C-alpha cells in the first residue's frame, strides 16, 4: 500500500475482489477507505491502471494510467479530497452517501476550504451545492456565483436525472431525482437503456387495447387472489377463501 498519497493506493486485492492488474484505488472508494467513512463501498469502484488498459465489469472499472489522481502529500488533505471528488464526479457520478458522510466528517471551516479551491469551476459548484443541500443551510461567508453557465448536478451520461430546478447561488441545475430525505440515484447502463428503448408501456397498451375491460378486471382479480393464497402459503397459513379475498 502506498504511503505517499492521502487517499489513492496500490492494491492487488480490494474489498475482497482480486484485481486483474495492480492499480491505484481512486475516487469514492479511495475517499471511503482513507477516511474510514461508515458507508458501503461503491460497486463498481474505480481503479487507475499502471498501464494503458481500460476495463469495465460489474465489480470495477479500470481507467488508463493517464487518469491518475495526483493526491501526493505535498497537498493538504482537503486539496487531495477535492481532487478525488472531481475525479469521482467525472467518472462515477454523484454518491450522496459519501457526500452525506463528508458533511459530518469535516467542520464547516474545512467544507468552506473545500468549495473555495476552485470557486467558479463547474465541479466545485456541484460539490458546493451538494454540501449545502445536505446540510440544509448555507456555508457562511461564501457569496453567490454570477456570470457563469449553469451546469447539471447529475451528469445524465452517468446517472438518471429529472427536470431541473435552477439554483442561482451556485448556478447549477438541480436535477436530483428526489429530496434530501429520499433521493434514489440510478446508474445509467446499456442494459437499462436497452429496456427503456423497448418502450414496454406503449407495447402493453397496444396489446391490451382489443380486450374488454370486464375480462381484464376478472384476470386481475384472479391473479390477485392467487398472489394472496401464495402469501398465506409462505406464512404457513391456510385461510378460508373469504379471508383470502378480503386480504387481497
């Protein structure tokens, strides 16, 4: 394990997974490991190869050595953290669990230092927005941005977002798919995109169009009753039909 960097380190095995080639653990995984944050490691996590390979599977993503994060000890911890957060936003998307843990791990003064490194940069503004969004309050002594183009909080090339609401303070488009209390983020994959393109909802409507409503209602009732009986079976119960129907 390298001791010349704040967060990134060389690993032949990480999180119980043997890596095909030794590389630098980077991004969110490096931050979680380095700060021992009480959140799950991201899957896939990102490794910067010692070579020029680019590999991706369900467990990890390998990027070529030119992507290596420079987080050497000549930088402060906050500067190194910023570099890994920028890397993560570029290649991994937004991880709200990590950001939520960071706002608890660092003081307000340290968080202000973090968002002040490149105060008008697009990644800094996204980090700034996420911190204040999670805190539910503004960081003191930081003025609103002006004369910059708006940038999306969620990179829709990496994750699914919704119609954005503008946040003039940081000049970002808040396209997070939820609230601070519940915001499920879904990584965009070729598998999901394939099924979206199939437009199954429209195909379903076309298929059902010629079937009478009464038949659909009878079919739905039958399936619901079958589901109810199956639920009771799982619980080891054998209720009478009327009770099963009432439960359904």
